[in-house]
């Protein structure tokens, strides 16, 4: 019973991240390797020779699998003898802990907090800074592609009051005073006195966007590896709405809904769309597809078991890293806590794919030996702690990974077992860092783990992830009262997001600003935690590629076919 109690506590930890519910619009199986390849009515590029896909092929195994194996992606994959640890029903736990994250107890999560050899700086010199950012307001200029943002600047250095000048899709200046760069443009640019904190937009290094139409999966077991829960009958029943919507040709709507979920949390880039139809080329950058806003795709991904990656694909990826056509290889690996999961690292090496371009998602089963090899080569790590603990009862050994010097990104994974958005994941990381890692991660570490480091993992570090001259103007403005220093990053909610730029264009923000600033013609209002906002989803009156869909249209279409559609957001209060 004591062990059972501890396991219940693990689930309590993650389920307690659920905030109180919010309104919607007014007026990847497997995400981790699935059996459903969903097609929409739009033209989809042929990716049959690529591993840049999220769902499984759905192939059945040629011969019956042994008793200790399951059929995944047409291959018999061995699983541990223990197919999952039984836990008493957790529904009561979820109900009892809904919206009480601030008092959640994570004391029984496995302890990775031995930081005796750690000298990481966890201080934030500006935590007590006295800030007078003035009143907010908007002064509209004559040009629609020039903006001057005034407020508290968070660019990796200590916060300071300053300006960000945007020309076209690029940042032209970041400084305490940019007047020397815009004096000749007086009258042209729109000035926004944000009374807010201005920072690079959040970068989600790993998600399975289409699955984010689903609520949280109330799993009643903890697993040893991902192949166990993928074959669990309760999971297959849970994800049936995902399959059904896809079969109805609604994959575009599913992905766009998920992009709005991300945008409302200040996120403008995400890895893990898997769906490469033109209809998704609307909102958040799908950084591992050609629909990333840059007109190129240097990213290859592999979601199923690494054993399923054939030699020709492995060779293609290796050759691509040498000729420049592949700059990032993102792979699900070692997702679990058993030897089977850890052995996938050896398989990756044997295929010649432990590379500086490689970013390993999860790596839950990896140890110091593997982390050191990754560091020596330059391989990156992507960490999704909520999902790991929900499914396996523990997460990646971040203390060791940090000590050896790995580049670590934070990402939600997906809504069924991870954070609903980047802000929820951040809130958990803040608590986990404090209570289990003894503040191993400094406040600026965490800032970099959601901005520049994920951009680096996806080979976009020369364009995204920084407030810096000539970087693309993907920028989020947060409420100043909620974000005065880097330490506040782990306490933010969707209600704190005031404005989001993507490529120099305001795509979402508070209504009192969005009604004044120049933006595209097809924006609509929505209520977020009681505050009126404006978002720009529709891009055309033409139905071609579904560009005429508003957010209201998308929600109505999905809800009419799936009444259980999850909410767009949850409020922190």
C-alpha cells in the first residue's frame, strides 16, 4: 500500500496542474506513434520516403507477435513483463485537486536533486528591481509594417526598461533608446506603450498538435515504456475521437485549434504538426514542415520506434547533415524507464544517428553515460516532465543532463498527458526545480530553455529565440505586474499574455490595442479569462485551403462532430 500511495502521489502531482476552466470564443501516438494516418481534403505532399511524419503507418505485423511483444508500426516490439502498474482509480484525485496547483505536493517524485557538484547560478540580480514603465497606450503611425514597443525588456540580460523597433518582419533595434534608428521614420511607425514585459515569443520544441483537441487522459496505470500504453485498450478508446475527426477530413481544423491554444499562451513556434497541408500555413510556425514561414524545411523527425527506421532513411538523414539539407533530426527515444527504452540509444548509435544535429525527445531512461556521449557530440535534449511523470511516474534525470552541459529544451508534449500549453509546463518546471532539483536550473536557464535553446535544437537559432537586431520579430508581451523578472516566468497564465507578434505582425492581443494597431482584415474577438482579446485566424474570403475559417468556425465544426472538444485555455485563478 505504501508503494501504491507513492504512485498515487505521482499522479496527484501532474493532475494538480489543472487550473480552473475558461471560456472559448465569444459570439502525436501515436502522437508518440499511432496506427492512424489521417488525410484531409487538401493536397498533401508525398512524404512516404521520409521519416518526417508523426503517425504510425498502421501496418499489421506479418507474423503473430510473441506473448511479451506488441505490434507497433508493423513490427513486433518487446515490452517488459510488467505491462503497467495498477493504480486505484485516479478520477477522485483529479476532481479533488482541480485548480489547486499552488498547494500540490510533489514530495514523492523520484529525487534527482543531488547537486553537490553543481555551481549553477540561480540568482536573478533584478528580482527586486523597482519598475516604473509608465501608462500603456497606442499611437498609430502611417505605416502598417513598423512598430515601436516600449516596456521592460527581457533579452537574456538583466531586465531593463527599453524599446524594440520592428521594421517589416525583423527586429531593427533593441536598446534602452532606439531613437537613433527610427528618427527618420517619425510618423510612420505605431508606438505601443505596453506597460508590459517584452521577450522573445515562446518556442515549443516538441508537441503533437492534432491531439490537443483531446482532454487529459485519466490513465489508471503507470508504464515501463511507451509501447505499453500505446497498446492499452483504455488509451485506444480515449483517442477514438482523434481518429474519427481525422477520418472526417478535419485534420486542418484540429491542427489550427491546437495552434490557437499555443498562441494564447504566447507561443509562436512548435515542432510536431505532422500534417503538411497548405491549410495550416496560417498561425503558429510549424517549424518541422515547409509551413514555418521561411520557405524551407531542414528538419527531419522520427516518432515510431527507432528500430523501425530503415537503413535507407538513416543514410538519407546522415547524408543530409553532410550536404546541408538536414540541419536538425528530432527523434523520440528512450521514452520509458526500463532497459528496453534505454537500449534505443544504442540502436540510434548503430544507425549512425547520434549526431550534433540530433535532438532527443524525452530520453527518460538515459543515464550519465549516454548524456556524456550526447554532450561530446553536441546532441540536444527535449524535456517534457509532466507527460513523463503522468505515464511513467518519473522524468528524465535533469540533474545529470545539466551537469554534463547538455542543451535542454522544455516542451509540453501534448494535452493527453502533458501540459496544455507552454505556460502550464513552465509552472510545473518551476515547482519541480524548486522542490526536487534544489533550484539547479537558474531563472535565466529556464528562460533560455523556452526561447533560444529550442530554436537551436530546430536549427533556427539564427532567426528565432532572441530579441536581437536582424532576428525575426516573433515577440510576446506579458502583463508587467505578472512578469517583472525571470523568476516570474514559472507563474504566468494565459491571462497575462497581452500581445503576440509573428513575423512583425500583431496576431493576438488585448482588444484595446488590437482595435488600434494595423493588422490583417479578418480578425475576431474572443474572451480569455474575462478579458476581451482579438485573434487573427481567417486570412481570406476564399474557401481554398480553408483560409476563410474563423476561430469560431473551427470550434463549431469540431464541436459538432466531437462534443467533448477540450477548452482553448484554463485560467490560473
